[in-house]
C-alpha cells in the first residue's frame, strides 16, 4: 500500500486538504495527516478545525517511507508551510529521491521557492505564476503532472487533483472506480 503525507498549517484551504485526503484513502493509499502548526488541531482558512494524525516532529523520521508528500493551499497556511524548515528539508530530500510531490492552489509556490520546479511544467492559483521559479507555467490545465511533481490550481480543481494523485499511486483503474463512486464527471 502506498503512503502519502498531507501537511496542514493554520489557514490551510479545507476543501483542498479534505478532498485529497478522502480521495487518496478511497484509493487504498495510507494517508497520514501531519500538523506543522503547534497543535494537532489545525484551523483552516474558513475556521474549520481538523485534527491531524501527528505533529511534524513525530512524522519526520517516517517521511523516508513516503511515496508522496502533499501540500494543500490556503493562506496563511502556505506561508507557514514555506517557513517550516523541517518540511522544506523533507521536500528537497523527496525531490532528490524522485518521490512524488503534489501541491495545489498557492502551495506550488513553496516548490518554486525551493527550486523544485526548474525545467518542469506546473500550474498554480491565478496571479501567482511569477512565484513558480524556473517552471514552464501551464494555465490551460487544471492539474499538471511533470515527472514526480503534480500541481493544481485551487478549490475548484480539488477533486480532479485528488483523482490524479490516486492514479499516480494506485493506478488508472482505481481512479476510474472512484470517479464512478463519487459521480464525478461521469457521462
């Protein structure tokens, strides 16, 4: 079973985080929700409180087992993610090891700041394109996967983002089953 870690900071975008967590779990992925804040209870941008599975310090030694690291957007959550030294180190290590990294909304800017998007196609929340340092910005697609990096645009693309992550970790057929199950874009 693949393992994914989803990182929450105060002010995270609830829909982006919950959609990714839910869809990944439906896709038979072992998901650990990690708080990079000072409590297991993390308050989102719309004041919804989510209880993380563990604190970053408790997860740090387990991140080597991860198949994917996931960053939801939302402000000021993304600002806090970008300032977290341990998370930045984990992202750089994951990129070096060619592990999957996914970010949605404003969170791809964290990857841009770390130089992880150089030479890769990526997308981001409208207006933040200049913060994708070194990336070939793709505004035509809702979700963009280039190698081991997957990026997406925002709340409206959260379900498609989650399905793309399942397809990467569990395969196209599992993603298709979930599409049917959740009645997503079924024609």
